[in-house]
C-alpha cells in the first residue's frame, strides 16, 4: 500500500494551529477533518501519518474519531445522510423520516445530535449540505436527483 | 504532617497527599474502580465519592488533596445512598453472569454490591449488547459487557508500557474497550491488565474456567524466571485425591523490587512448578531409597576427588550449605549462568536468567570457564546441584540434586528435592535486594528439601534461619533474618 502525505497547504495549516493552541491535542479534530475532507474517510495509513506528525499514538485518533458521528472509517460510495434526532426535529416527526430512510439501501444513514437548525425542523444533512423543513416526499425527490447532491 | 478526620477519627498524614491514598493506606474501605496506586487517579468512575464537611456536593476521593483539619465521611447515610446510586449506574448494562465469570470472588463489582447494593434491578429495558470473548492477543480475553470503562488497562498500555494497544472507542453508553484497529495486544507485560481489571472484563486465557478463586491458597513467593526476583503470589490448591497443583502466579506488591507488576514470561513460568520430578531417588539408574543413596554419597565424598557445579538459582541458604559441604570435603564449587540480551529490558526483565547469581558471586564460587574443564580431568566425582549447564566429559561418578528431569537420568545417582514453590528461602536479585519466599503451610511435602538432604550429608541440623544467621555478619551486612522475612532489604552492590 502506498503511504499518505498531507498536502503542503495542510502542513502549513498544522504549523499555524500548533502555534495557536497551548497543547497539540487541540489539533486532533482539525487533522481528522483534513484527512476526511481529502479521502472521504479516515484511513489507517493516514491516521498513522497524523500520529507521526503530532507525535501522539494512533489509538488517540481512533478514540477521538469514534466519539463523533461525522467521522467514517470506511470508504463508501453511498450518499451520507445525517438525520437529526434532537428535540425540535423529533417533535416534527423526524421518526417518520427515520423509518423511511431506514428502508433505502442506497444511502448511509446516521442519527446525529442537533445540527443547529431547529427553526426549520425536521432536517438532515446530506453529504454535509443542510436540507430543511423535510417530509418523506421532499426527501425522496432530493435523494432521487443524485447529480444535484 | 497534617491531621484529617475520617468518620470522626483522626488520621495523621502528609500534607497535600491524595485522599484516596491516605484512606487506602489506613485500611479505610473506599470503593473505587479507576484509581490504582501504579496508575494514579483518572476520576472517571465516580465510585470513590465521599462527603466532605463544607462542600455542598460529594467529592471524589481520588481528586481531593488532604489539608489540615479536613473532615471526611465515608459512612454517613447520604454518602452511602450516593455510592449505591453510582454502583447502580455502573451495573446498568452488566450481564450479571457471575456463575460463569472467572473474576467472581475477586471482583470489585461483586464486593461493592454486597457492601452498598443489595437491591433488585430496576432496569426494564433491554441491556446494551456488546462483544464477548474477544481474543485481544497475549493470552487476554475481553468481555466488553462486563467492563466498567475504568480505563486502567488503557492507561497501563499508554503510561507504563507506552505501547498504546488498547483504546476506548465510541461514546457514552456505547463506548467499549478494544485494541487499536490493525493492532493486537502484544507487549511483554500485557497480562498485567488482567490483574488491573477490577471486574471480569479482562481474563487470562491461561487461567479461565480452570479454578474458582475461593478454592485457591495464596503463598507469598518470588518469581524464579530471571534475576529480577519479582515478588509474586503462588495460587495453588490440591484437588481431591490429587497432589498440590499450581494454577497461576500473580504479582505481589513490592516497591523495592517490582512495584505492582511482573512480566508475562515470569507469570507463565508457573507451569514449571507442575512439571517437577516424581519423588524418587535413583542410584545407578535404579529406583533406590533415600538412606542408601545418602550412604553411597557420603562414601564417595570421602574416597573420591570431587568437584561441584551449582545452579545460580539456588537459594541463599542452599548455597551456604553447599559451601559448608565443600569446606568439609574440600572440593571446589563452580557456577554458570545464562545471559539473554534479548530478554532483558530496563523495567522488570533482567538479561541474567538465574535468580541468585549475586549470592554465588558473594560466596566466592567460581565461574565455569577453562580451568573448570581442565580440572575435571583429574576429578573422579561430579556433584550437580540442579545446574542445567552440567556436562559429562567421560564416564565418571555423578551425584545430582535435581528438581526437574535431568540430562543424565540413566548414568547418575539422583536426589530429588522440592522446587521453590514448595520450599522457603532467600534470594538476592541483580540490584542487590535480598527477599524471602515462603512455604505454604497447607501443602504436605512429598519430597525432601535440599536443605534437609545437605544437613544429612553434613550430619548437621541447620534451619533456614540458623544457617543464614551464622553467615550474616560475613556476607550479608548483619541484616537480621526476621527483618528479611517481613520485607525485602537492600544489600547494595
């Protein structure tokens, strides 16, 4: 397997952040985002490279990344749907959306905590983009148009 | 020094000491999972909550530092209620499979439940399901459902061995311990996590389903796997109509030698204690009796020109009696040892595999080298005291004192004597610390001890104590025997 190298731009960003924070642990999330934005998931090789750069054990990155719902450890071609499970969405029938989304096998579904869009609940993020005031019909249309996602 | 009051009783302790440490040192019962003397505080389990006068809420004892006049309560009604609630949370998703769990009998959850719990489960929803019987490597099995996430094992791998194999994955109710992806638990001290685990989550593949811990007797002993001489407990018992069987070695806390841990190789060296010789005395390849072989040996010692080879793992007392014998019959005593650079490290493993090399040198025994080979030519009798380096250059009379199967079963006369797990003695480790290992009072000896055999050859009746006391001034800086029996003592190099 080939290795993983952080882009020059990212390395520059890491240097900048190292100076900004009192401890290098603070760089864990930024560096995880760098890898995920680059590869679409967190590969073991990339995490090992990150652990070399920050001189922290690989286990630390796994531990932190697995705490959050937005990080993925496997590459997936499927559409990534993050459905809010917090109060406002719940009150506006997000459970119904969940039952519907569960039946679709062309998407990767995660239930997440509040995404800060309560005024337009129920909502979800599809491949990182917010879709608000949803119902099953609207969701179906959005997911049907794969090119627009 | 400051005075604190625990349950209204004054305790004098060092200022700014960790409260939980003070409580434990004074034998005050304080429930806890995550705190461990060797790993320090982590504050994640919340089990050690105590009531502190002047504080609104209960405080964890592992994050409270003592100061003069501190008043702590561990038994008040409100704190008992709090402890019970915390325990109930810890046990929410516990499978309660104590009947099949190896930790039963030495499990903190069980002990605390008996102390604080004694309630019926109020959980009506399904319990969290996690993985069971996961083989992590290094003889360690993980049951994630039994885990209380105290992270002692994770901290051991990150702080002590610095190998970072274990990790907590996930969040909240769904978090679990596992090995870092693409890694196995593999370091020479890995099995210590089994002792560290306060519950039955981490169990030893080697020990599981073998014995119930309450059927085991523990004897204070010393590991003989290398010259570090780590303090251990030998857990053993005799099944009905069977001989005593050793089931495991466990580390015994000794701050002067090994702290809280032992290496995996030493831990698994208990197997050697179950492979000792049967109780037989062999003379000229025939089973003989003790008396006749004793007579035979005495006769040979008087008439023949002897040389002796001792194992550098013999105890101090055994070596002293060999020395006495050598002075009586005027023969030279040699020793040899193995050095395994790959085995040694700067923690608890010494590259010298013999556990009492220090004493062999101290008593002026000679190291096997060329003169030994040369002097063998003129000798007519070899005495071998359990040394594995013995060789037989030509047909020659040989008397062996062995614990295990020897190389020359068919051609030498053999005394079988008790291996260290059923004997007592003193050892000096590679750092010059002298420690004692004890004999279980519950095991009936079937074999003679080497001390008894040597006494019979000398027509003396030394005990472990009297032979040591005789030489303590000459070799052992006058440290009294009784002091070593209580605690290891530093002789210095």
